[in-house]
C-alpha cells in the first residue's frame, strides 16, 4: 500500500482512491469518510504488526487458544475470560473434578493451563473425551461453559445441551487433492447438507459427498456454497444462530467427514464456499459464546447495542482486540483446516449500520451510506477480513450478502472500498416474486424487469439469482410454486396431456432463470433443488410443525424420474450452465439491450458475442421478428427453451441458419429475422469460418 499521503484532519487517502472517484464522481463529497475508514484500518494493521507480528500471525489464534499440543509435551490450554474470577478445566480426563485443574491468570484477561503428558508419554486428554470450562464468577458461583475455540461439539439424543468433545484422532484426515483454480465464470450451487436427501431425516456429510457432489458437477456448476456448517444448537435457524464457530455441525457427521467432502469436491474440480456468520451469534449461554465469562460483554456490546432487535441474537464488539482475533482466526481456520475456497459473509447490511437495516428503506441516496448511522468498527473488521483472506489466500473468494447498496463494497481496499469480490444482487429475486404475485402475464412491465436486471454499480461484481434459500423458506413460495402451485402434485406426469398451468409454469420458469443468468450479474447462483422446480417450500422441524421433516428435504429423485416433467427443468439448467461455460458471458461486459418492447413482451440483448431473445407474451408468436446485432455473419441456434428435451413444443427448426442484413435495428448496424414463439427464449451464436 505505497504512495500514501497525508490528508485532511490527519487521515490518510487510500492510495488508489482516484480510481474509485473516477468510477463514481459523486463519491467525492464523501472522500473524508473513505479517508477516516482507511486510516482506522491502517492503524489496526500497524497495531497488529507491532504487537502480534502482523495480521497473518494475529489470525492464528486457534494455535494458542482452546486446546493445542504443548511444545514440551502434553497440552496447552488458553482462554480469554476477562470477567472471570477463576477458570478451571474439567471433564472425563479428571473424573469431572471441577476445581482440580485451575488455569493461571495472565495479562489482558487471558488464562493458561499446561497439562503434562501421561507417564507413558500419551496425551492427558484422550480423543473424543468430554470437557467443560468451569468459570468462577466474582460472587463464587460456578458456570459450565464450552470453549469458544472448541473444534467439535455434540448433542446427546436425550440432552438439550451440547457437549464439548476433544477432537484429536490418532490418524488425522489427509487431503489428497489441490484447490481447483479460480474459474473464469462463477456458477454457484447453494446447498444445505441436512436437507439434501429425500428421506425424512438429517442427511449427512457422507450422503452429500457420495450423492450430491457428482450431481452438482453434472449440472454444470463449478462452486458449492454450503450453509449451516458452523455448529448451531437450533436446527431450524438454518445455521444462522451459531453457537460454536470453530466446530462443523456434528448433526451431519465428524470433522473428518467434512474434510472428505471438501477433498472430493476438489477432486471433481468444484470449489467450496462457506456461509460464514460473523454478523451475530446465538444468545445461548450453555452452549454458545454468550456470557462465556459470566458477563454479557465478553465478546459482545452491552445491551441494547449488543442485541439484535429482530434476530434475538448477540452482536459482536468489533472494537475489542480479542474479538477481532477470534473472528479473523475463524476465517483462517476454515480455510487452512478444512480447505474452503471462499466465504459468503451473511448479514453484512446488519454489520454496516447501527440500525442494522431494520425497517429501513434504502432509496439510493448516498447520504444513507455515510455518517453516524454507519458502524465503522464493524466496517473496519470487514476490511481486515478481506485483507486477510486475499493477502494470505489469493485464490479465495469473498461474497457479501448486502442489501443496502453501499458504494464500493466490491472495490479494492486500496481504492477505499471494502474488498469483497462479489455481492448478491438481492433485488432481482424480489422483483420476480413481486411480478408473479402482483401482475397478470399480459401486464408484466418489460422495461422495469430489464432495469432491475441491469441496475448495478459499474465495476462491482454481482451474483445474480432468480431465487435463493430465502424464497424457498416457509412463509414464501419458490418460483415453481408461485407458477404452478398444487398442479405440481398432480399434473407433472409426461404420460398425461400437459395442463395449461403446468405448461405456463415450466415455460416461464426457464425464461426467468435464463434471463437472470445471462443479464443479471457477473456470477450466477441457484439453491439446491430449485434447478428442477422443487415442488415444496422449506421448513425445518420445529414445535410449530410437530417436529416434522416433511419439508426439510430435497426430493432429487423427482428430477431423475423419466416419467415426470421435472426432468425438463433440470435439463434446461444443465444446458444453461454448459452454454455459459462455452461462451463465458458472466464475466463479459454487461449486456447491450437492443429490444425491450412492452406491447410485444420481447426482450433481446447481446452479451459475450451471442444474441439472447425472450418472448414473454402469453399468446403471441412472432414470425420474421427483427433483432439488432453487432457483428454481421451467419448465426445458428445454440439454446432453445422450446426444445423437447426442455419440455417445450419443438416449434423451432435447429437446422435453420440466420443471415444478418445491413439494416439498423435497436441501435445496431446489422439485424436478422427470427421466429419467436410465445413464452420461448432462444440464444443465437455466430458460426465460425
């Protein structure tokens, strides 16, 4: 980060801020905010360099805290519990004697304990034995806690609480396959291990490895994004109420099972992202971080600032040194120990603002993104996290789940940005739900749909999706369910004449996905099962549904049944992804839209040198429809949503060649004539000599 210069009020200009201001001159009014944020970030880095040996060394907290091998033999134990009067370690190893193994108090709220090896030289704590940290509070009371750094926790069938289990296998898992290279285009399959089977139970890491990973590869995705991996006591939280940040969820299997999943994915050429929740933590005390040292302010802000008003969870104090160590070490741990290739940061909007985005309507006014409403301690943590990941692991990718539209969130830190590689284009899925809920087909606003798909900040990569896990959850409906509802239960057999409802639903499902894929961003995401229009929403077992697993599963066999129409939607998903792999439109410049005709309900655009055309009209088909095109030549069909394999009516002749004419149309010098049946999308590519 060279060429830094002093700026006003003693703040530093980000060294490449001129690039950011050239991209968006309106940000010049907020230059001081960028300077202040960047200066605070630099101060933190300098403090880490001075006191810890640098950011990378600072983020190796898991080698010091929790339980690790001692260089002189035995085990070293370390915890940060500034509010405790005394600390003890108990468990199977000492017959659950609560106070026989006290920690020694050190500076800055740290406590340390050395357990020497047994007489035969073996570890004093055996693999899979149970442990607890005993916290003595100032009034003499004892609290039984799980170490924040615990690497494996399990819940016995008869217990509501989790046990800390010492993980030290005699034969640790060894990875045999390298990380796949960064793909040219990012096609993400968002998945939850527990729901990946059709059976009414929690699926395992092993099941996912054997049955789902090959499926994802066949579908044409190159990245798997795993949800709910960090241990969470409440299954129905979807993994967003984390209790143990360094432990993979034992309900799916062991740490070795997860490592095998990652290694197999890498063997298949699939990268794997972790859905990381650093925006908040479970309010549980017995098996979570909350009140670890007996106070409400160990890792979190005091109430009310330290409590999320809508999520009933605790909010980290990102200004604390040891909280930064804990969270940054957590990122390094998941990459180095398990081999994750990237991180999708959940709840970034909540992190960025003191109001957490609750009951906020972001209008795009730049004043909403700067000033006192921004939590700059949290923002600086985000900068540190992205700096750590990208400097230490250059092939790692970071993604922000961010809804406010914060400028520069996906620009480099050196420019004054927050350093993410991608952010989720969350408005697109909302638009599709709104259209299906509120508009008749003939009333769809074509211009508004196009605007939503292309409305993103220049130079900031977006991940487009028609629907994610949010739209599948109970209380909402998946796109397929909005389109076909109960007909999905009765009218999906290929042996019966297709109903009007199902014909419409299958046709529009394909069009919505393709236009989102091709126009909406620089990457694409699909949630598990939605590629074939999974017929039901998602609802985890809970008291409100009598602990039923009926809706907490994905029925993959429906798409593989040759007698059902789900296969056609899956086939189309495969065709889309493989065509993108061939032409690479996702990381090509944004689409050039040459047609958005409201009356005809036609949208046409070019991207990556190929022509996409969509006819959303419910009834009208068009012969000799003129579409503008940039390059002259002979074009042919490379994708057709109306083909038989995609569940269409096969109204297009794939042997036809399309010749351009020197006749301007849609802002292009050349054009060609096509046949556009109703509710059909076509993709044309130029034939090479």
